[in-house]
C-alpha cells in the first residue's frame, strides 16, 4: 500500500475514534455539550494538522524524486552522447595512427575548401611521406613500423593548429590541411623540429619526411581535387628519396574558368 494511502487511513481512523466517544457522550450527557464540542474540535484540529503535514511531506518527497530522475536522465544522456561520439570517431579515424582515415579526410578537405572560399581566405595542403619506410619496417618489424607511423602522425598534429586536421592517405603517406593559411613554412618547420626531437629520443634509425606543400590562393574560384593532388605529388616527388626532411612548395591559382599552377 502506498504511503499516502496509509496516512489517509490513519487520519480517518483518528477522526473516527476521536469523534466517536465525543458524540456518544453528547447524547448520553447532554449537559456537557461544551466539553464535547471542545473535544471534537480538538480532534478535528489534530487530524487536519496531521493531514496538512503529510501533504507537505509528500510534496517534498515528490520534488526530490523528480530531481533525482532528472539528474539520472541527464547522466544517461551524457553517457549516450559520449558513446555516439566514440563510435563516430572510431569510424572516421585510422586505427594505427589515430589520424583521420582517407574517406573522412577527403570529406573534411572539401568542407575546408568551401569554408575558406566563403571567407575569401587562402588554404594550404601538405602531402607528407615517411622517407625510407620500407627499410624502417625491415629494421623494426611491422609493429615497430606502426609505432613510427603513429609517432609521425603525432608530430604532425603537434605542428598544426586546432583548426587544422591530419589524415592518413594510405601506407606511409599523410595529408594535412592548414585552414586560412597563406604560408605553410612555419608548420613544416615545426614538424621538422618535432622529428628531430623524436629521433634524438629514439636512439634508432632516424625518421625523416618529404613534404609536398600546395597553397590555394583563391579557393572561391573552385578547386579540383585531382589538380590539387597532382601538384602536391609532383612537389613531393621532387624531394623524395633524399634521406632528409625536405619540403617543396607549389601554388595553385584558380580562375573562374581555368586553373593555373606555378612553382
């Protein structure tokens, strides 16, 4: 039985057993009407006070229960949101390096080009390749090679800003987008410094990268990804295989009806 029902039954019983003897005394002893009336009034007052107190207590209890339920629902919502975010991150990230996978990176690249086009800002794109990765794999094994890729991805992330993003394009090649960036040299220099520190700590074969950098001066005129990658891969090929960390730069100047590339 619910607590409220028990309380109401108790109050009814109180009124019944309190008023019953008083009413009987009224008929049996008519001369004591004032006493009977006073007794009945006292009993009614006690019953009313008890009933009011119970209503107040029930109201406070319901409020407390509602607040607890709201907090529980809010906690469940936060957990669900975090779980959905984790699932989304797992689907969009490369499992070895933690960078964006190729599909997610290309989607973000399209969005970044459109965004900087609306803002009238330049955008820089980097294609980063780990030098001599086949030899690194041979020396350190497959798992060791994965650790190198992960370290390089972390170094790239550390060299970029919060608005930039990094993706693994496949194998030992990474893509980097520097939003609202006219000059990629500061980011590339930070990457080279990070790699130097990583090599000093490892004590093993030094890790170097080749970088092909392309600056899109006027994304508002439209950008073909095939042309962007052609330029980046051409710049990368010109410095690949040197055994050192080097960067070659290109500029993509777009016009409404054509695209003109220059070194």
